[in-house]
C-alpha cells in the first residue's frame, strides 16, 4: 500500500500541484493537512472538476454544517444514515452491509478535524469515522482506489 502525508496551504506552487495530482491518482491512503474545511473542499472540488478520471467519488465528512456537493461526490454519512447502516447493534454499525451494497467508489476522501468531537456528528461522528477507516483496511479498499484523509487545523 502506498501512503504519503503533506501539509498544504494556498497558493500552490507548480511543484505542489504535481504532488497533489500524484496523490489523487495513486491508489493507497494519503494524508493531507489543510488549515480549514474551505481550503480542503476547494482542493477536492478543483481536482474533481478539472483533472479527475473518476466517475464515482465519495466523501465522509465531519462538517455537517457544510454539506458535501452532490455534484462532486456522494456524501457517505448521508448514505449511511438513509440506508440504516448506522443503527447500532450489539456488534456495532452495519458497515459490512454498506461496503457490500453501496461502497463502489473509484475515489474517496475522509474529512477529519480536531473539532469533530463538537460537530453535529459528535454523537457518532468520530466513532463512525474510526469504524469506517477500519472497514477500509479490512476490505483492502486502499489497494484499488486512492483514499485521501484530510485533516483540518493548523
């Protein structure tokens, strides 16, 4: 599995643009840190709009106050809620079901923030994201698609 980590800030140099492009086109889990959600979304949406070969992108976000644009990506948290996959059972969430039924994406990003404990996802948010990341590893999804973990905060 290929993995890398980068701290990004705007404006981007030409060399940083090539690094970002490489991250978005290489299977594996890649980590980027940006100052805030607006910068992270701008990076994601710009790439998906201008450079992306992907037809089915998805985002698991902790930023419920700023919805994921359905033009660019499926909102995974919304899909988990609508599909009933977050109904807790004694074994936890039904993420196995989601991965088998709906998780057929060719690019994915997961947004994380030090503020996630205070977000509207706080009831389950960090637990859902942790459980989702464990499922990605268990399903070896990172071997077949690029997965970007976006950390917000300085």
